[in-house]
């Protein structure tokens, strides 16, 4: 049953306008066993709300009239679903004069429980500890602050001076300062608004001590519940939700789920959300194609007619509202749900034409004959759109195949086997097209579409072919030139073309054959030899070419294989051709065999014998036949002097008629040790060098000659380069100053071979009288008589150029008639032949009047100034 502190709650006129979250009363439910789990509900949830602990408070602010306000409170057992109810009446009491004197509504007191005490030496039983109910405090209170909550008091405060304090989170622990207590009066107050979303419950402990700090009472626990207010809007986890639904889905098909959360208490109306669809776009074929479960947020279809080919996407605006969806008092928020209609195979492919045409040249493969086009309304590049083609008729031999173009979805008819125009000139194919996946259930269309493909074969010029190829004939070797062997002809597959075929020889390794270009007769032009290296396994291969005169001309090859039958045309030879034995018959003997290029029956068994002449052969040697292929040669005499002996041996084969040959066996007779091994240093090698050694010597000589020739060529080229660096001047003007190579260092003794007389007396070396007429430098002046200077005495030829220079300086210093610097300019001497003289003497007073400078007028404008100064006579 219900236990209420008061069934009728009376308000004063001061509280006529009831504030939001104001707590009226507390209800409790009591039953026999006390273990029932009860859920409370109000009959007026828009105005009043009952918390889990039975606290009844106002949900909103509203005015109270003079009449009583009535509402019901329900209690329901969560397990048995049993339900009880109680009525609550609220009335307004007029304010009395004495009430105005009183302070604000009384504050509830919390008294420390009485402890155990001794009385007459016996412990008295203490009353059961009080159960202090939790303090319910709404969040977001507007104050004023500090707001008094309860007064804590001890019944010992009558005899003692006590001090009160509280501890715990919200008091002296973070977050500190939310709750404070008056240490004298014990008044507990809150200092600021609370936020349930941050802290939903505070656990404090109240203490009472005397003025000395001694504990007077045991601490008591105070629980403060923060009552939730609807101060948070619902928030969707995503602002845009994406979902899919197949087209053609039946009503009730699940699409997606949207979810919103509310930071308010989920166990109260403030956190209970409800969903609904505000709008749908587009609104075809019905404005209500979807619905949403208002509690879970599941979106399902409610109408048929989803067709991707008409509407590919729907956009829904979803609203979530708290207070169980109350549109008046609930807070709401919206999100967008985008639903994509996915494709199913509800449209088969359809050919765009009933008949397709194509053509292909004969004998061509991997050629696209025709393009088959289809239309499909399903989503492109999906299994419901991709077409698969097959040939259902008209191609019994499998010469065609159809591949699907992945981009265009066209069918490509391709030739996979060669087609012969002479056999088939046209094909009529029946083809079918269907999707990769079967059609969806309930679709009335046929699953495939059919069409006809007409393929025309084009005749082309084909290669002639030999039949049989290769052609094998059997002939005895030894056939002479001019023998007709066979006729090897080719056939032209083009029966509807009138063409001629001509034959030529393509390959004939031994050049034994020829072919008639018209009729293909093959005739020998040389002797056929089975033992030729061009014959492998008794077979000789020759290749011939057949060419027609079509457009374009075509050709084919054929191989003629001649199996040559052996005749006895090769005599046997002894093998090995060289051997060695001891001077005495024992302990050595020589085993020999025969080599015959013929085959059975023209080869072994062989007969071995020694000739009658010279007589020394049979006197010194004896031969014994071991079997049909081997014989043994031994000394017949007791001792034969060491040396090289040529022993002729007669070998006869088994051919019909047999063929004999005298073959020479070179035998070296040597001294042997006790084991029968030769002890001579010389081996059985013929006098002179072998072929390999001679070739090696010749190669060395050739390489040496090439190296000598390269050295000579290099020397000549080096001399030419040296000559090219010399100055191109007259032999008379060639002095050492002009041919020095300044880019060479340490030239050796060649640089010391100077004619120092050129530096001492140049005028005495090359007089003008001996210079040929017509050889003159371009910068020479016309020939005139040179001025006569006093001639210095010739200095003796010094052995060192330094001595020569010193002598020249001394001569110039001691000669008063010498022009200045003339002796020093000897080092810049460029040869004789210039009649201009020294320019350093142009202003000389001793020789100015004795020279004629009229020739300066002939030297051009550059010498005009000099001509004006020195030419023209006295003026």
C-alpha cells in the first residue's frame, strides 16, 4: 500500500505561482515482504513527476487557483505488473497575519542519532538509528544562493558548545565549495546551481565536535540527489544517415536504424525519446513510402512500388523528441536519412534489331564479324545489367564465339576457327542474350532475348599446298645426273579462280636436284651419295616452292625426302691408323678394327690379311682375326729394332661384290719396361710439326707483322703532325726564333742544334743580292739603297748565348755612332731583305738628311703623317 506524509498538501499564497521543479511531497509504497520493485507514474506527467525514490515535484511553472488541484499517482510492480493508485490533492491556504512574522518555510532538521549509554552500570538499548532520507535538489536552480537545504543538529548542543562541518566531494573535496555549513547553527546550504549531467548525486558526511575538536557525535551520511530537468536536446549520432533498400521490396522490409541520445536522465521523461518522419522527398509513388518505429528508430517500408528506374533515392527528415515525444514541452532535433534504392534484375536485355549482318574473309581468325547491341534498363555495370551472349544455332562446328564488351555491353561476334569459302559461303547464326544473374521473382518478362546474325564469307587467294607433305621416295645411292626421280606437284584450293602454279627449288643442300617449273618433275643433276654429310639417317631433304599468279600471288612449300639405299661403294680402312708395340713379341700386341662408311650388308664382317710384297711384311708381322670386326697384329720375329714402320693391311668387307682396300698402319716399335710400356721419349709423331702447331706459328707471325705496320704508320703520322706545326715561311727567312716549339719542355739535344751565327751577323748571312727576284714579304718597302752605317767589328763566335749578349752590350756602349737599341733589337730580327732600316733612327740628327722618304707617300693613308714630315724635299 502507499504511505504518504500528507494526502493534502497546502500552499500559502506566497507560493501561489508554483515554480518549476518545486518538490511537494514524498510517497512510499509498503507491502508485506518489502521486496517489490515499484515504478511510479503520475496521471498528469505534463505538470507533475514522480522520481524513483517517490519524490513528487512540478515539471513546469504554473499558477494555483483557489480550488484544489487533484492528480493520481500510480505504483506498478515491475515483475507482476500489478498496479495501485493514490489520489493527491493540492490546496491553497490563505496567509495569516502570524505567518508573515514567521521566517521563510521551516527548514528540515537532521538530528544526530543517540548513542549507547550506561545507566546503573547496565547498557541501555539504543533506539534504532535513523534512516536519513536523501535530499532532492533540482538542477539549474535560479537561487538565490546560498540556498538553505537542511539544519544539522545534535541534542548535546544544550550542554556543550558544538561546531558542525561536512566533508566529501562538493564540500572539501573537488569540486569544492558547492555545499557549505554554518559551523554554529549547522545550516547546510548550496552555493550555486547544480548540473545533473556532471554529477547526479553527492555523498557528504556531517560531523559534530566540541570547541576542542573532540568528536561528540558519530558522523552521519547525507545524500543529495540532483533532480533532472529537461535542459538537453536529443542529439543524433550522425547528421546524415545512409541506407539501402532493394527495389520492389514488400511493405515491412527493414531499411535502417537511426539513433539519437539525450544527456538527460534516461529513466525520466526528460531522456525518453520518440522518433517520427517529418518529410519524404520525392513523394512518388506515395508520400508515405516509409515509417519509423518511434521508440527504436527502425525505418521500414510501408508501401509497395519502389522502382529504381523511376526513383533512385529518397531523403527523409527524421525528428527525435524527448518527454516521450510531447510536442508542447519536449525538446527535439532533426537528422537526414538518405535511402538509396538498389537495383535488382527486373529488366532483361533486349536486342536493338532482329537481324545483324557481318562478313569475314576466309581463313581469318580472331576477326570481329558483327557487333550485337542490346538495351537494359537496370543499373549499368552490375550483374543485373551485364549481358551474356551465346550461339544457340547455325554453328555446329564451333567456328564462332561471342564476347561481351565490358564498357558498352555489346556482343562481339568473333571467328575462332578458319572458314573455307569453298566449303561454306554464308552462316546464319541464332544468338541469345541474358543477364549474369537470373531475373527477380515475379517478373513477367522472358529471361532472354534472341536475334539472327547473317555472316558472309569472302573468297581470298589461298596458298597452294603440296600433298603429301613431306613426300618420301626410296632410291639407291649412286644415281647419275639426269635421272628423273619423281613428280612433286601442288594443288590450288581456290577452285573458283583460274590460276597457274609454277615451281622453284627453295632448299637443296648438296645441289643434287632440279624441278621443272611447269609440271614439277624432279631430276638429279649430280651423283647421289648416301655417305654425304647432308644425308641424315639415310634421308636427304629438299624443299620446293609452289607459287600461283593470283592477286596477290600466294605460295606454298613442300619437302621431298629421299631415302637413299646403300650400295657397296666405300672400301674399309684400318682403325686406328697409328699404334705402338715393343721390340719383342711379348708382352704387347696390337688390336685393330676396320672403318667402313657403308652399312650392313656392305660392311662387316671383315677379312684381314697381310700383302705378299714386300716380303719383309709377312716375315716380320703376323695378323690374327679375332672376330668379324677385330684382328690382332703381332711381331713374328723375336726382336725388331726400335723405329717407325708402315704395315700395309688388306681389309675386305662383306658386300656383294665385296670391296677390298690396302690400308697403312703406322707402328712405332719402342723399348719397353717390365710392364710393357714404352720408355722412349719420342712419341709416334711424324717428322715435322703438326697442323695445329703450324697454324699457331702462322698466326703469331701475322700478328707481329700487323704490329710492326701499325708502328710505322704511327711514326709517319707523328712526323706529319710535327711538320704541320712549323711556320710556313721562306727558307731564307727561317731562323731559330720562328721554329721554336714553346709547348715542348725538355726537347733534348735537338734544341741545342742552333746556328748562333744568325744571331751575331745577320747581314753577312743573307745579303740582298742572293735573294731571288719575286720572293719578297708583303710588308717590304720598294728596293732602295740602304743607308751605310759604320760597321762594327765582328765579335768572335761565343760558345754561349749569354756571352754573345754581353759582348753585344759592350759593343753598343763603346760605339758612339751606333743608333740607340740597335744591338738589342738583334733578338727580334726577322731576316734580311727589308730596306726600311731601323725605325729607332728616324729622328737621328746624323742621318736624317741623308735619306729619301718620298716612298712613304706610296704606303697608304697610315703613313701619310710620316710622308708629310720627312718627304717632299726641303719644306
